[in-house]
C-alpha cells in the first residue's frame, strides 16, 4: 500500500521564534478552512524555534509533525555547539533530517558520520529523514546510482538491523535530493526520479526488508513543477527548502500534491 503523501518543510537557517509562530498559526488556519485528504506534514525549523513550533502543532485536531535539521551522534558530552537526539526528543521532535547535502558538503559530514547519526536518532526512538543525492559530476560521469547506493549502504549497516533499529523502516523517510538541483531551479526529469526511487525501494527491500519508507524528491520543488513529480507512482512526497518559507506557498504545494495522489 502506498504511504500517505508526505510534505516536509526544511526552513534551513531561516526564521526566528516569532516568525515561526506566525507561520504555523497561518498554516493551521489554512488547514482548518480546507478539507484536505490525509497527508503527513513535517516542519523542520531551526533548533531555536523547535519548542515554539512544537507547542503550536499540538493544538487542535490537526497535526503537524516536528523535525530537526541536524543532530549530534553522541548522547552528551563536551561537544560545543552540538545538540543530542535526547534533547531533540525533549523539544518535541519526531523526525530528524540526516545526511542533507548541505551538511555533507559545507560541514564535511562523511557517510560514517551519517551512519552514526542514524543510530543515534533510532536509539532515541525518533524517525530519520535520510537524505541522499549525487553531485553534478557524479551524474555527468553516469555514476548517479553508484553514489546513491554507496550512501545507502554506508547508512544501513547490518548492526542497525541486528540491534532491531530498522524494524519500523516503513515509517522512515528517504529523500532523494540531487545536490545540483538544490536551490538552483534545475531539476531532473520526473521520470528519472521515478526510476531512482524504484532503485532505492528495491535496495531497502533487499537489505532491510521490513517495509518501504516514504520516498521523497527534493530540489527546487515549486508550484510549477510539483504536479509532474507527484504524478509518479513512487514519488511519495517532497522535501522543500525555499518554497516552504512562505506558509501560503507550502500549503499550496500540499494542496496540489495531495490532489494529484487522490
Ligand atoms: P530547495 O527546495 O530550496 O531547492 O531546497 C531543497 C532542500 O535542500 C530541502 O532539504
């Protein structure tokens, strides 16, 4: 059975507490005024706004899940400036984005660090939004799948399975975000993304085997292109950066995306 369509707002380093509160209030109002089919909506604000957003999303019968944009893999200790999985749980997070290409390229996060973060998130009982993506050079060299497979293999190791931390893999999110498509206005063709999603799902089926996570596309998603992506049977939703910064636009993306999946 296909998962509920899933829409994630990754605000990156944008919005303070007051702006975040205004956004969520406006978003909830729009939701209350429209009868949308069920979907999974996750907002990932900066750390400083997590608690404020968490309080708002618990109001009323409409639920937005809360995601963090990053985590440190150690539970506590002398790691100046870092935040642990336990701290995120306490702030109300159900999800954590890990392996985002901005973390990998701008902050030097290796596949090994991503693996350790995945462990920490699962041990704390949260769900990962695991991001993978190829660079433009990988793509030009015909090595897109090699890169994605390497990222998946490095994260989904046997001990994760042995420790029972992947039993609920069907509730996770895998986001395919080509590095060259993030914030550039460029995107792969929806058919190409569909094929890659099928490969990702086949990989999970073979190596984890406990169900299939929601498989999302991310990179320059907009009102103009969302329908083409959501039309594809194995694109379960989108991970949105720039276009999620306006509650009006993010809401519109959800409306369009949900309508396409009905
Ligand atoms: P844009 O939607 O701004 O391209 O960002 C995508 C992204 O990185 C979401 O995590």
